[in-house]
C-alpha cells in the first residue's frame, strides 16, 4: 500500500482559494496522463472530482498528482447490461458528472471523464463548482440545460483566454464538442500559448512552506491505486 503526503484538490482550494492558471495546467496534464493510460486499457474512471485527485510531494518531486479511487471504473467495451438491474441509478458525483450520464446513467465514454476533468479545472480556477444548487433536481437541470459562466467572470485575476476556452470546451453539453480523447486534451494543454508556466522552483517553495503543516494536521495521505 502506498502512502502519500499531500492534499486532495478539494483541500488545496480550501487552503489557497482559486489556483493560479499555470499550476492548474500542471495538475491537469498529470490527470490527463493518468486517464489516458486507463482509457487506452479500455477503462473509464467515472468519478473524477477534486476529492479523488491528490497533490503530493514524493521522493523530492513536488506537485506530483495521483488519481485516486478507481472504485467506479468500468470497461469501455462492457455492455450496459452491467447496470441493467438498476437502470436509473446514478454512479458518480453529480457536481462533476457529464450531462449525458444524467440522461442515461449507463451512457459513458472517455468524453464523460473529459467533462469531469473540465469541471475540476473550473473548480480549481474559480474556487467554486461549475453549478451550484439547493436541490439535486435543480442541479440536474443546470447541468443539462444551463451554460456555465465564464471562469474569468468569477475571479478578480485574469485567466488566459486559451485555457478558459479549453475548459469550456470540456464542459460542452454535446460530447462531440469536447476534446475527442484525453490524449487530445493533453496535447491541447501542452500547447496553450498564453499560460505562464508553473515552475519546479515554485512547486518546491510551496511545499517547503506547507508540507510540515499538512503532515501535522493530517498525517500520511490516503492510499493510491
């Protein structure tokens, strides 16, 4: 079992508020790398969310990302009969769930995970989920029908236009309008023209300031798969 010193992305935003764009891109590239490996093996995660992504210091490497909890993973080539006994059951976390999965809980392909990556990116950039609602039904209606507010409208600091548009593309209602694969999303993240880099030195400085307190407050991190 692997124990990791670090924070989930939910905890990171709780500590820091909105995350600077360069660091967001640094995190997202690693998330996409993990998902690409899973998708290439014919597996979907189906529950990508801030609590399931951990930011770690490991072996001197700072801001190392681990994607956790593949407990809802599903083979891409397995028929929907896996869930036919409960066809209306939602599997996943509604705040980060793609619209098509509200319509049909068995409907999922790599672009459903890509939507969730976009929702996580939105949360990191703004400190808030894409949609907020008092009831599950209201949340479902927003996910299905409402257009997300642009992240730059929710924060006082600038968000590079290319990054903002890529996040909104990931959040498209129509899966066909999202990046076609995690490999394509990773390539787009690696070629963004206007995002200041998050440097290894910045990462080391952040962990030097924060790791002692993190270890004291929470001990070793959860196990990662």
